[in-house]
């Protein structure tokens, strides 16, 4: 099948081409992101392969449909960038990679926790400059601390397991209870109790209308002073301005984020020679107790191999008219 691959980076080309060599779909790699201006590039392609920042909204889907596209293949798990209702109306099937690196993402969250707590990011710079002072590097033991996990699906559960290994108490909130989380000694509580009792809160739920700005000024006011927030899920789970106020007052003691609400303007590109116009993001980078990575939690070789294998298998299922377990559909409105 002829597939237009958007937002191509060297690593996408490398891993998708390797996985495709025994299958021989016709992959055509495009560097631009998919949006209503670039959708014309996919004219004549029955399938289009996209990543997290491609804009698969209704106008883009209409252009794709008129060019003959019948399949959108997400090479990621989250699908908040796709208008599933419009896709269904246009007869376009949407498939994704539901799990490719739950361990990688959970391990990255732990990396953020350890770096922020023990200030490894600051120590790295100091030692390189011959500054061996310990002033300002004071940390705390993770043992005995309470970790609140919001969203206990694949990634949240793995994080629970790892933090249990450190000797932490695990509190959890999810719309569904995961018996595996309870089996490892975690307790499901209401969100208010997570906010009030957690020393570290880590977000692992999807971005939906219900979870948008889940961490805002009301939530922050309920938190333990000096606590840590970790977000490796989606940027808009956090109201960034409210978090900045929380950091300034000291209510939030540490912030570790791999995702950012307006990240599509920044992440995955080398902007080191440009003037970044996003004042909110720039403000965040000035705090010594904030650690930001650019949506790299998933980025392990294991994950890229899994993404490529599942992405190609999804294409083959569609081409051969087989039911695909990874198809996603718009939820009926209540
Ligand atoms: P998952 O579907 O296995 O788990 C998500 C959990 O969130 C589910 O248990 C679900 O019941 C729960 N949930 C849904 N709505 C909720 C709500 N309103 N409140 C609380 N919980 C709710 O997903 P996963 O594989 O664990 O991934 C979690 C998130 O991580 C994804 O949504 C994605 O946005 C993000 N992610 C980020 C990266 C990265 O590189 N930073 C990579 C992969 C996934």
C-alpha cells in the first residue's frame, strides 16, 4: 500500500524502513507536518501515517478524503489531535499504536523525579565548572514518601511498581480501578485526597475534556506545600500559568514535565538559533526547580521498533480488509 509518512525525522525513516523491508509497503517520507496546507501532498495515497503534532482536524481530513485517503495510521498512542467524528463521516479508518513503550515512559518519569529531587541537572553543570559546593542540592529520601498516580493504565501501573520498589506509599485515582495496582499495595482514593496527601503527583491519564487543566489553581491550593508534580502524559492536563503561580509561591516545590500545552510550536525541532516567542515557556525554564524534556519519554530504541512493527501491521490489516484491534472510533455522545 502507498503510504504518505508525515513529520518524518531520521529515526522514523530508519525504524519504519527496517520494519518494512520484509513487507514492502510503498512508504513515501515527507518532512512537513500534516495540516490543511500540506494535506495536498497526500493526494493519491490511500494511507497517511502521522505523529502527535500532525493536525488531523476536519478540514485536513476533507482534503485527504478528496485525494483518496481511506486510512490514518497514527504512530503514537494519544489521538487527541484527530477529529474522529469527521474521520468516520468521511469513511476514513483511524488506527494507532496503543502501547509501545509503557516502560520507557514510566522510567522517564522516574528519571525526572530523581533528577529534580537530587538536583542532578544542577550538579552536572556545577561539577563541570569546578563548583563542588553542596549548597542548594539538598534532596529527600523517596523511601516512605507518598506518590499519587492519576491514571493507572499501562504507564501508571508500571510507575506504581517502580515507586513501590523505592518504598513509597502509592495512592491512585482513575475512573476505572486496576486490580494490579491494588495487588501491589496501592489504594484508590478521591482526587482531593491525592492532592492533599501526595509528596509527588504523576499524571498518566489521557487528555480529554474531563482532564483538561486537571492541575489548576484549585487543585494546587489543596496540595502539600513544596510537593512535586510530574507530567509525562499531555501538556494541557496542567494549567501552566497556575503552575507558575504555584512555583512562585513555593506551593509547588518541583515540576518535571516532558509535555507542554503549547509544545507543538516548539518540540521535536532544533530552535537553538531562533528567538523563542512563547513567554510562558521561557518563564518556566527560569526556575531552578523545573526540569523540562521535549516529549522524549517514549524515545527508546525498543519503543521505535514496537511503533514501526505495529504501524506496519496496522497498514497490512487494513490493506487485507482484516479487522484491526488497534482501530479507534469516536465515542457516541451521551
Ligand atoms: P492507558 O490507556 O493504558 O491508561 C490511561 C488511564 O487513564 C486508564 O486507566 C484510564 O481509565 C485513565 N483515565 C481516563 N480518563 C481519566 C480521568 N478522567 N481521570 C483519571 N484517569 C482517567 O494509557 P497509557 O499507555 O498508560 O498512557 C497514558 C498517557 O501517556 C497517554 O494518554 C498519552 O497521552 C501519554 N503518553 C506520553 C508519552 C510520552 O512520550 N511523553 C508516550 C506515550 C503515552
